[in-house]
C-alpha cells in the first residue's frame, strides 16, 4: 500500500452543485457577498455539508465509501431563499426557509451508515443545512433575501479538505448518485 493510501484524510460528505446551480448561486449572491465585508468562499468551492467526518485513517476510507453506496434516498430539489449568519463562526450563509424532509433524512442516514459500517463516530452537532458564502463577516446580514435558487439534488459527494495557509481547499473524491428529483 502506498503512503498516500494510508495517510489520514480530512473528509466530509456534501452536496456539490452542478455547473448551472453553481453559476446561479454565485449570480444571486455576489452583490451581497461583495458588501458583507468578509472573505468570500471561491465559487468553485461552494457546497452544503451533509456530514463532517474529520480525520479518517487512510485504511478506513474504503469503508466510508461502502457506507455511502449502501444508502437509498429519493432525489429532491432545494430552494435557497434566505441569508443567515453564524455569529460565533462569523460566517455568512445561504439557506432554505423550507428544507424538504429528504435532506435531513439523507444527512441522518449517512451518519447512521458511517457509524454502522466503519465504527467512526461523526460529530453529533445538529444538522444545520447551509452554503457558506463568506467568512470573517462581523455583522449579521441586513440584506433583502436573494432571488430563490433551485438546486436539483441527484447525488452527493465525498470530499477531502486540505488545510492550506490561505484556507481549506476541497476536492471531490467520489460522487454517489441518488434517484433524480421528481
Ligand atoms: P477551516 O476549518 O480551515 O476554517 P473549513 O471549515 O472550510 O476551513 P473544514 O474544517 O475542513 O474546512 O470543514 C469542511 C466542511 O465541513 C465545511 O463545510 C465546514 O463548515 C464543515 N464542518 C467542519 N467542522 C464541522 C463540524 N464539526 N460539524 C459540521 N460541519 C463541519
Ligand atoms: Mg472548519
């Protein structure tokens, strides 16, 4: 086995937008992001975290993948229509005022599968679905809501986070299809 295969990976499961959704997320939020005074997330890094795993030993990555493959989930569409702000993290985010039930079901199912298949215990923080738009935002957003962005979800991704001096960079390692939205 190579050193790359056994080194630990900082991993999370996420919804990773397709090109059209990514462009729409950028287009509808860029003015607010410009005015929020924070550090914008690069457009090619926008995502919604489903489950944060943290450091996963290299030899356990295969089992994490197996856990995700076994998941059965209907497709769904998310509508992003509100801004929010995490005060402690100083994060400006985009969210859904009415997230559909399959979204938390998918996140909970992943947590259950990962625990069952790998024995890893993911962070039990409550699931707060959001797309981080900017960091180091010192004040709550006082902007009108964005024009709604529809995100049809037909899969999710296993993503690696690599910490760099200028901030984390995310790379999709693998994608997992789910049934197309109806
Ligand atoms: P940094 O930690 O360097 O500021 P980051 O938070 O963007 O960068 P990671 O910490 O690797 O990068 O996180 C990857 C993704 O998982 C991000 O979307 C982050 O918000 C989310 N995340 C990180 N920690 C947790 C956690 N404990 N619970 C839920 N989601 C988390
Ligand atoms: Mg972090």
